[in-house]
C-alpha cells in the first residue's frame, strides 16, 4: 500500500505541476513558488490517499472510480482557487484545468500501468 501511495503521489504531483508550469510559462512567469509546489504535493497526496481508500480498480468503470474522479477534481480546483496557483490569469483557466484533470486522472486510473 505504501509503495502504491508513494508512486501515485509522484505521478499526480508531476501531472499537476506540468500543467501549472506550462500555464505560468505562457503567462510570462519564470518560476513556480516553492510554497505552490508544496501545496501541489499535499493535493497530490490527498488524491492518492483518496484513490487508495476508494479502491479504484484497474480497467473498470464503476461508481468508486466516478466518486474518486469527481472528488479529486474538486479538491484540486478548490485548492488552486483558494491558494491562488494562477495569479493574474483569466478565470477560464480553471475550466481548462478541470478538463485536463478529468482526462489525465481518468486515464491514469484506468490504465494498468498506474
């Protein structure tokens, strides 16, 4: 369980950080604050814990998967809004971020490699 939790946290951290880094780079930022990276790491840990608790099975689409996906997206979006990950960027970025999370987290949970 701990190995799975560690691996999932790393994967989710990398995926969320990639999106934030690309958006900030496009908007002209040259770096990501260390505090934002710490917040992303905690959100990634929460998503991984939620996945382990809800027992998201590989290759099946059931209510546990849907619950995990919705809660993971909600936790990440609320954190991004409240902790101001995208300062001085238009509000539509949260819609794009939500779609990105749905596609990436859905694919990551469904694939057998994760």
